C-alpha cells in the first residue's frame, strides 16, 4: 500500500492498475477486475495513456457508483486516476 497526496490530503492506495499502452476497453476492464478484489472504501490507482480513458472512467464510475477521486495527466502525459470502491 502506498500513500499519495491528493488535493492536500494523504490517501492510501491499495493497488495500482498499469494500463499504459492499452486501449478501450482494456483500461476499464483491468480496473474492474482489480476493484473486485478490494474492500469498500479502498482506493485503486489507474495509469493509462488512452485518450478515451478520461470519458470512459467518468462514465464507468457513474454507472457503478464507485467514487472518482481524481483524474489528471502527469508530466509524462499519462492519465493518473484514483477510484474509491463503494
């Protein structure tokens, strides 16, 4: 488990899904499989470079009611998202 700072608040990340190099729908599929392993309120980090992941992740979180805490691009042009399992 790692700690990251998100909007001035430290969060505990239970696991990371590295979907860099994968395209729709694989980043969301891998995220779904990983989040199924977690307990409620645990957080998973998603790394992806597919431009469609921004829209896909927001839609998936709305549909599944998991909480999207953040989705931003880092300095390497990789999307980094944090999703809390509900």
